[in-house]
């Protein structure tokens, strides 16, 4: 059975009763797993983690949009996080038995439905993008809701689905397909934030580092510790252990050691198995050897 | 739901049709997972890996004994592996949601039933042992089927359940509870078997090494490679990464490097997560953060 994850970000993080009502409704959908809900009042944004078969998600995500559009009006929405829509972004992510192609197909189906049935302009991004210029979420979102009407007048920003002008209260939604994202932080036993910043700039793609790493360096409040805070956007191609080893080696160059690392939120099992197999130098290992994996087979 | 694993070893590894018939019958038991079946003709022995709830296993294991006793006559059985019974040994192992205490209780229930209903003498071992002298399987099995009648005449070898004399064709069965066993081999990039033997003797408990490691050194046929072949009998207390690091360090002392390692058969997910968390120096990590784990929750 193909299982797909979806992590919709909605532009409401203050009125927790509104978010709770939407989540409550989603929990009533047969076969839909609501894995996690995180609301951030500063960002005024909530991140839902859902999972299900393509069929279940095809029902659930338009429903989520409908409910969110009824509750959120971007004309009065304020928050620190940039946003283009009431349902701002909606990535589909392959889990067990599903491929990236399944996720791209699902993104197109759901995007087409949002455009046609809810009169919502939809942009496809990342693996589902209709052109290389639309792969990057930040590019699509630049100008935010407030600049969207002007942006959509440019021919290169015609939406992939739906009307040619913004939805008056819900803006536009960015739908796509990507690998699971791992929020991975490495703490260094020093108070020198410049070391964390230099290492972040060494490991991240944007300044010449590893292809699937985004990183920044920061101080941890109240502790004499600095952090290399990262998003790993493809753990198969840029695995956790390679990132850890590179940070450790770069830190040594400044006479600094790694204190600890942390995974924020959820992580696919495969990412940790890759790390174990790497450090233990396992040959010929397969996830099929994991006892719990066998129990799940029919 | 408490899930328990059981790895019965039966004294038949040549007549594969006999083993197939028994397995076929077990597959008909509702709720029983038959995870693996390995037959070894040299040992004339088969190892079954089963899993289920305590209730399911309480039905399945006596059934397995009944079928095996009808097919195997130890009076004519020959094989390299030492054995005491037609069903030689039957360990219960805690999986998700189950404790060692659950396994000990189940071993006693099943042992009592084998004694009463099948007239089979039963010895309890490892965590289920009725005295420290009976913890060790090798001690109970010493003398094998052929020496069992004499051994049972000694007061200290009265069985825990069942008749005071051996079953005429099925001998006795050893029932117990233990942690999952991981068959873990580390290959060294050298043809010097003395190095593998010295390292094996350094890491194993019996000669002063780690508490939950059994090890021997051997040559791999057809390759200029030697192997430290190990059983890890408690991966929580003696984790894989500690064993790997110790073998690697000892090998360096002889100017030898680790070529690779391998896990033979199944491994609990937790053992690999422990290794990943160790090498990545993960702080505050919980298996609840594994995405697939969340999907299994109701």
C-alpha cells in the first residue's frame, strides 16, 4: 500500500480554537492519520502533519482548504513568517511504498481541484514544478499576499491551476512534492557564534557546501553553546552522518568539539538506519532485516 | 498490544517436507506471524521465528511441539548441533509493548502445559530459570539426548515440569525467556586468523570482555579475510556500537582495519536506533520521533 505524507502550512497560529476545529474535522476522515499539529503564534501559522493513501489525501486536502478559507482572511492576517495564501503551502512526501512520481501526480490532481472547485490560484513547486524557475518556494512566495495581485499580472507568474487573479481573502496556494525534510541541529561546546556561522556557511549548499543542506549559525540563549541549525532536504542523497562528520571536522579546525545533536520533530526510520549502517560499516544490510518491518508485512 | 517473539529450534533440518508441513499448519493459526524459517542439514536442525500475542503463542507452541514430536525420533537423529529434545529449545523474547516479565510468565504457562499434556520433561532457562545453575542453556543441554536418562537421575536435574524421565523419542525441551539475540559479525581486512581469535577472546564475556557478547574468530573461505563472529545477547546493556568500537580499536593494535560488518537474520529496530543516536550524539531522542512509529499508533 502506497502511503504519502502531507505537511500543509496554514496561516493561523493565534486562534487555537480555529485550528482545533479544523483538525477535529480532519480526524473524522476515515484512513487519514493526523500525526502532528504545531501552532506558532509569532509566525501566526500552523503546521499539520498528515498521512494516508493517495485516495484519502485527495479527499482530505481540498477539505482542509475549504475549512481554512472559511476561517482565515489574509487581508487582516499579520505574522512574522512570509505567506502567500490562507493555506500557504502543501507538500506531498513519499513514505513506504510510494514514489516521488506518485507524489507529483497527487500534487497535480489536488492542485487542479483547488483551482476548479475553490477558485484558488495554485502554483506547483519543487519536484512537481512546471518549470525550473518555480522549483523554489521562496521565489514563488516573494512579495507575499500583499504583492500577489501585481505579481500575477506578469505573464511568467500565471498560476498552474485556477483563476488568473488572487483569491480575495485566501491568496494563492503552493502545492508540490518533495523528500521528507529533517530538522537537524548540531550544538557546539563553545560560546563563539562566529564558529557556528562559519560552519553553517561551509556545509550549506547556497555557499558551496552539501547539495541538500540549508543551515544557519546561532547562539542558544542561557547556555554557553552555539548551534548549527539545519534543514536536510534529501536524506538519501545528503545523509545525516555525512553532515554530522563534516560539521565535526570543521569544528575541530577551530578547536571546538560537538557537544550533541538533536532532531526536531519527526524523522523517517530510513534516515537513522542509514546512519547506523554507515558507522557500523554494515555490508549487505536491508531494512527487511528489521524485525518490526517484518511484522508489518501481511 | 503486547507482542512476543518465539524462536523454537526443532531437531529436523534434512527432511524439508516435514518442516514445511509443520510451518504450513502454524500459518493456519489466526494472529500468528511466521517471520522466518531456516533449516540447516549439517546441524539437522531448523530455527523458526514466530511472533504474536501471549494468547496466540500459548496455543501455537504446544501445537508446534505436538507436530514435531509426531515427526521426529531422536533415537535415530544425527546432526552436528547438540540437542536435548525433538523441540530442543524455545525462548520467548519481548517485542513492542511486552516486558521480560510477560515472557517469563508465558514460558512457565507453556512449559507447564507441555509437561502435563504432552508428557514432556521441561527445563526453564535464562530469565525464566528456577535457579542460577539453570540459566545457561549449554549446562542444561550437556550430555545431550543420549545422556539425558542418566542426567535426570541426579536430584539437581529434576525437570521444572513434566515426568521425571525423558520422553522416549522426544527427550526434553528447554523453555525460557531472553532478550533478542543479534548475530553480528565483523570482518577484518587481513588473512591472520590469530588476530580474529585474539580479538574474539578480548570482547567476549567468558574471557573477560563485555557482559553480553559471545564471540569466536574464524577464517572466511575463499577470501583473504578473517571474522570475529558474535552473538549479542542483550543489545540494550551491551549495544552494537560499543562492540564495533572495541573490535575496531583492538584490531588497530595489530595494525588491522575493519573491512565491514554484517547482521545475520533479523535485528530489532531499537538496536540500530541506539547506534545511530550514539554516533550522531543525539540528545533527547525518542523512538516516538520515528515517523513510521507514529503511523502504527491508533
